[in-house]
C-alpha cells in the first residue's frame, strides 16, 4: 500500500471539522442545508491562496451531498476527459460522453483545480453543462477569477473567497498533526513553523512531517524544523494577484512618503525572486509621475538604479534599487506633470491633428518661405521677441494652460 502523506491523513471529511474560513463555512453550511430539501446545490468557484482548503472543501461538499466526486487539475486535463463523466441525457443537446445513464446517479460534482489554466475555449466548453445542471461545477484558483475566468462561467457560479490561515488556525492544525504523529513540538519551533508557513496549511504539515522523520525522538525541535524547511516560503506569486497587490503597495508607500514601508515591499519582491528590472521600471515611472519637477534628481537616480539592475543584476543591485526607492519615498511630491499630460492627451484626442502655426514652421526652402512658412517668427533672443508675446499653440488652443 502506498504511503499516505500526513496532510492527506489529516484532511477533514466533515464540514464541522474544517479549521478556519469561518465566513464561507457558514455559507456552505447554509447551502448544504438547502440542498437537503431542494436537491439543488450551486456551482462554485473557490478563490484563495495555496493551502487555504479549496480542495478539502470541495471533497467535503461532495461527501455531505452524497454525490459522485470527480477531481481534475487543469494542468494536465483535457475537456474530453471531463465530458466522459458527464451523464448521458435523452435530449441530444445536453448529451455528454457519459459513462453512466442519467438515472443511475445524482448530478455529479466536478472539481477542477487551477481552473485559471484552462483557456477561453476550454472554459467555454463547460458552460452548457453547468447551465443545464448536468454537473455541479466547483473550480479552484489562486488567481483573481475576474481576470482569469470568463464572464459567462463566472455568472453561473458563486465565487467564495478564502484567505490565508490565521496563526490560530495553523496552531490548531499543527496540534492535530502532532496528536496523530504522537509527537511534541517545542514552543519556539511551533512559532517558527507557523510564521514560515505563511498561512499555508499544506506547507506547515509537509514541513512537520519531514521534521518528524529527521528527529531522533518524538520531541521535534527547532533544528528539525529548520532542516526540513531549508528556506522560508515567501508565498509570493511572481505573476498573479499577489504580485499586483505588492507592486501597488510599493508604489503607494513611496507616494505616501513612507520609506520604511517602501523598503519592506521592495524586499518582499526581491527576496522572492522578482525581476529587479521590472521593479526599477516602476520606480522610473514613479519618479516622473509622483515627483516630477519637484525634484528632477529623482528621475536621474531611478534611471541609474535601472541601469545597475541591467548591468550587475541580483543580488548586487538590491542596494541601488533600495537607494532609489528610499530617495523617491523621501522626495517632495507633485503630480503636476501627470495631470498636465493627461490634459494634453484629451486635447489631442478631441482636436486631432491641428495645423502648426505658420510663423513657427520650419522653412528650409525659398518656396516654403514664399508661402508663409516662418513668417512673423520672433527669434527668442532678439529684442523684438522680448517686447511681444509669441504664440506657439495652434489657433484652436490659443492661450491654453496645462501646468498649474
């Protein structure tokens, strides 16, 4: 018999045994109670970080409803594989490839992990089966479904948001595991494991299991946890929702003139392996957008940091990037240029290609001079120019001011 991992052994099978996610647990309990009388259960999308309980909840729902449960991963599943388990129906429109007749079973639950990895066409193929009630669909994703799941499928599902487990949740889960292992864990090691797990119950259990094998006794100590962990999991998605949240936190910390917070968010990204040149580009943009002419040196320093990231890379460029981030956070702020350029964009879109006034057009040939190019232009350094105001705007925008 194959070895069963601790995380799988400890996986709860009843809703009352599930730890954490209290808000959505109440919602699910209510839906299960309703299903007992109506036999209806809605399709769901679980959105949450790794190790928050998405798969476990899907299995519990199937168990509580006494429905057949089919589990797939979008990483290695084709839609044809899924259609094989959709029950046959008499009407040709709803017919799946079904392995069993409709009358043989209740509506099955089809769970697809990492649903965001299915492309639009694959997600589209699920729609008729979800819409006609051929299946109860439960999708799980770590990505924001509003970006990664097509709108028609989203509209047919209820999205339930899961969060990282709290420290108390993880402590409860770890204590259950220790009881199963018949082992103990020192308090300092428990605290370290909870922090290093970053709200991910699966990481906590996997590390604890390895540490229990490394320990020469039933008392698991800090060194065992450290050896099992090797490196703290930073829980940073280099492309997904958490990435955009963190880069936003960096930008807003600099804008709020908080260098300490800006340094922290920078460190979060760099230590998780984010491309430093991407961060540097964001800092260059910030220097122009949020500081501008209040301190032109900010752009110079930001460009220098970007160049350092290109030339020497990580880890050597981390301090150059940190210098730029702190400088931008401490610098005086102004978005005058940002606002002014926005007004320019509006005028360009509104008025189109307005002609350049004749007096400021270039006139390299005699013919161009003859037809009026450059006529009336006052050379800026001449006495005549100092006595009169030269107009440089197109006629329709005469006197227009963009900067405050």
